[in-house]
C-alpha cells in the first residue's frame, strides 16, 4: 500500500507507473483505493462509477476498470457534504459529520472488494488517500492505516520534495503515528525530485536515521506525468495555460465544483491548441476561439458561481461576436433556458434560468445515468466513444438538432440553428481523434495522430521505465511478498 504525506504528492501516478511496471513483468496486477474523494469519475465495465485515477490504473494493468477497484467514492457537492458512492452505486448525499461517524460500517464492503481483486491477481497495489498522519481522522479510518491494519498490508510512505519540507513531513509522520500503525511502514519514497538526486543523499540518510524505514529511492519529477489526466482538482488552480502554444485558444471556466475535468487532457496535448482554465477573478478572454463549459457536481451552485464572476456576460458577448461554445454535461444544461432541481438531487434545491443559448430545459431527478456510449457527431459524422454520467433529463425543441447520435440510434444533446452553440452529455469526447478533429477543424486546427488512450499508454510505459531505474524494485518485490 502506498500512502502519502498529503494530497497531490503523486500517489496516483506512482501507483499507475508501478502497475504498468509489474504488468510488463508478466504479473496479474490490480489497483485498489479503499476510499477516494474526487469529482473525476469513470464508468466501470461492471456497472457503476469509480474514481478516474483507478480507471487509469486499470489501464496501466491492461484490464477493464471494476467498481471493486474503488469501493468508496465521495463526490463533494457543497462545503460540508458529498454524494457517497459504494461499490459503484449512489448511496445518497452525506454530510461530513455523518460520514465521519458512519464510515467504519463501510469497512466490510471495502474488504469484500479487496478480496475479490486479490482472488484474481498476483499483486494488488493499494493507494491511500490524503495522509495517515492526520491523527484526528484515525478513528474509524478506512482509507489509510485503518485499511492497512484490517488487510494486513505493508505500507510505503511517499514524501513530495517539490513542495519542500519533505524531511519534516516524513519524520513528522513517524512521530505522530500510533506504534502499531508505524510498524506497518516498510519504507519511504521521495517523489518529484528535480536535478541531481545525489545532492539529496544526506537528506535521505536523515530520514532513514530518524525513522529506521528503508530508503526505497527517489522518483524524479516526470514530464511523462503531464501527459496523464490530472486527478486532483487542487492542481488545476495552479496550472498555467497548457498545450503547445498553438494559435487556437480554447478556454474553460473553472467551476468551484468542477467534475470530470480530465475531459480536457487530450486538448492540452494538441500542437495547434492553447488550453486554459479561467480562474475566479479572471474574465473569459475576448479572443477565445472556443469556450467549453465543463461538468459540475453541483450544477445550480456553479451556475450561480458563473454569474457571480460575470462569466455569463462574457459568454453572451463571445456568442454575439460569432464565437463558439460547447457545453459538456452540466455545462450543456447551463446553456438552456432553465434548470430545475426541486428535490435537491444535485445540491441545494431550487431552480434557475440558464444562459438561454439553447432551446432546452433540464429537470433533475433521482435516477443517475451511467453508461458507456459510442456514436457519431451529427455535424461531421465523426465517430466517438465516451460515457454518460449525470442526473437530469433534458427536453425542448433544441434536442431536435442533436449534437450526437449513438450507435443504438439514441440522440444526445442539442445545437443552435447556426451550429456555433452546442452541447451534450458525453464525457471523454476528445479522447477519440476523429471527434477531436471534427471539433478543432472549424477553429482552424488539426488533431494529432492517434486516440488519447495511445498517448496515455506511452506515458505509462515511460513512467514505468523511469521508476524501474530509480526505485529499489527488488526491495519493493520483497515488501509485497513476491
């Protein structure tokens, strides 16, 4: 099990890289994360949803994603609550207090899923969540040491040197952990090192001396990781414009409850595209070629956020100038006349007017649509593959001009009469090269070669190779009992 000294220290990437490494060694490998908190989710092959990072790790293992790879998923909806997903299925909205008090009861489900993976694998690589040194969260824990104790898994602790304070974070974790938990830690990894690792030899020696943990090596800051979809929304607010300096400018407002922002990773790798998330306090640029409204875990709240930032005014001006707008999932709903959530399914109950750029309206309901989908974009007939993950039913005259049609004949989405404003419920749309090409071509850009899955596979192989050269793989095999 790999735990970290905080969020966004690189746990997901290291686990993905090690999954690919040991898979390449001929082992049957499975990823597992007992508890995740993320609004980036994927549809699993066996039904339901899991964290997007575990779907990526499944790809690293060259197996389909399963709901058992992430049995507990929390999807934040407000400041104090989240939607709880257990083994792929929604268990309703829980407050932080209720989850803290009730999470212990979920351990049997977690262990059941873990047992299923162990039965089909030579090696299960487990990822923790946040930090095990948050002693106030230890009671009833199912994400870090609570799971490690229940499953009797050895632990490797990861420190992020890119943030600084790495010696104190690792040694400090050793100091505050309960002795029984501390005894499970078999070694440590220093992650995201820039420059010559020999310069940190004394620092590694200090960590080993203070903790008596095995030094398993230093993982460098890996450029290949930039080619993977981001998993932690904390990183988005720090991102500079991505892409390769192309002439086509694509922007997306960064909602407070943005969901499935990995939709945009394929655009960030395009040579002809400059992609940028627009943060709070920044206007939507007047020279943008395409504005994409992303998904959200709390649609009405983020619609209000849009208006508080003045982004609605910027978008309407963009359309008046002849600009293009694409809405994905909640962003599609926001383009309509009205959104109604009288039952508080997707956040606080209420209704609100949309941007009125599409002749549609949406009513939220208790049924959540979760399904893979493939089809063709109506304007270009370009094939695509992706998935739906949403609550809400959208109706209106605009749907008579659908954005896409599935292979099963089911239409999805809507488009304006001139085709410059459109949207639909399909996530993962840009991963298919043909669909990416169809959306970029009217803007004057061409799509690169291959589907995004090929780019991801190449990045995973590069990360696996780097880790095999920088970490003590023999020691890791011994820790895992291989």
